[in-house]
C-alpha cells in the first residue's frame, strides 16, 4: 500500500492547495460574496468557526477602538522615533508593537485569566483585590495613566453599552465593574481600563455565545488569544504613525537634555 511520509508541520486553519484559499474550510469566494467582514475572518482563523454577527461585530468594535490612541503612548512613541531614524515600515511597526505587554495593551489575557478565576471561585471584589495585593500583583485590566474615576475611558463605556444590548449575559463584565467600584474607592486612577473591559467581555462572549465548550474556553484563556486583538488593532495606528512621520519628513529624533534628570 501507499506509505505516507511523516509531515513536519500540522496546520488546521487554512488551505491554499485548491483553486482558491480556504479559511477554516470557507472558500475565499464565499467570504467575499457573502459579505464577510474582518470579524468573520478573525473568527475563522483564530477560533476556527463562524461566530454570530453580534460576536463578529464586537470583535470589529474592539479593533476600531484600539486602533490608535495618539502619539504619546508607548507604542506610537517607539514607532515615531524609529520612523524618524530612517527605518522602514516593518521596523517602525515592530518597534511599536514590542512595547505591548503587561503594562501597555497586553493586559487583556491576564485580565481575563484573573477575573475568570476570581468570579468562578466566587471571590468578592474585596477578597480578589486584597488577595492580589498580598501577592504583590497589580490587578490586570485596572488602572490608567490618564483616565480617572471622574474622566472614564469612553472606549470602555462603548464596549459595555454594546455588550449590555447584544450579549445574552455580561456576568464577567459586571464582576469587573464591581472590582472597579472597589479599586476606585482606594484610588481615583484605578479605573477599569480598555484591556480589562475587553478581557472580561470576551469571557462573556465565549461563555454566552454557546459556540465554545468549557474546555475550549479554558484553552483560549490559557493560551492567551486576546492580546492578539490589541496587537492587531494597534498595528493599524502604528502603520499610520509611520506614514505620518515619513510624509512630514521628520528628522532624526533626539530627546532634549532639559527633559532628563542627570544625577549620580
Ligand atoms: N492594581 C493594583 N494597584 C495598582 C494598579 C493595579 N492594576 N495600578 C496601579 N496601582 C497602584 C500602584 O501600586 C501604585 O501604588 P504604589 O505606588 O503604592 O505601588 C498606585 O496605584 C499608582 O501607580 P502608578 O505606578 O503611579 O500608576 P501608573 O499610572 O504608572 O500605572 C498602569 C498605570 C501601568 C496602567 C497600571 O495601572 C497597571 O500596571 N495596571 C495593570 C496593567 C494594565 O491593565 N495595563 C493596561 C492599561 S490600558 C492600555 O494600555 C491600553
Ligand atoms: C492606549 O490605548 O494606548 C492607552 O489607553 C494607553 C495610554 O497610556 O493612554
């Protein structure tokens, strides 16, 4: 009989061998003809299934809301400095992307992990937050450099409003809001940030859509899919900042001496 040589790669999300590429079994022509959007493509390539419209719409809102946040944030700053050093698009983009992590934009997965664990174990916000403090861990998804209790992040509000209208359940988000109420009672900068809002709401999306088993949800949270939303979204803005600097023919950036405290 036929002997199948062992393969060195296993791939399950896309296939380009036929007449047209397929994403999770869906041919490109269907994607185009049936008017799929970016949220549908993310559903196919990341989650390997078609998700209901309210879920793909939510994904698209996350992408739009996180696409950019001005030139002063870590990622854009790095991209601008790199573009002004005469580097190419990819270098400028990845220079910005490399700042995404536990403090900036990359707290979504940890927010989902910690909120899920605390909610599923029935911890009160007080027990959860004080427990984290004892362990010396900042609550991921809480806190912002410029947003405050009396100057909330509009993005968080928009995501919450969409989910309250369209999601069957927002229990994880409501838990995150209770945590925020407690942290705000401690300090005015400890708001629920956009990472925390997306992390908690994605738990609601996964649990409420009926499209994922409990085991699949645990796997998604454990592997850490959700920072991908911020990485993908912010790439749009970082590419924009690169073009902006090149268009403006900005010279090499040098930080002013006056803004450095030289000390021994
Ligand atoms: N949980 C508990 N305590 C916190 C948290 C938190 N998430 N954030 C700040 N604090 C406390 C700090 O411990 C600090 O107290 P201390 O000086 O006694 O230690 C106090 O609040 C002030 O902290 P700062 O360092 O001045 O806060 P800063 O403005 O630098 O931090 C940051 C902002 C980095 C976002 C911070 O709140 C944090 O680490 N949050 C968790 C990570 C996170 O969610 N990042 C995503 C932000 S949204 C985005 O990037 C798109
Ligand atoms: C962002 O989305 O980049 C911001 O929330 C971060 C910031 O420091 O403003």
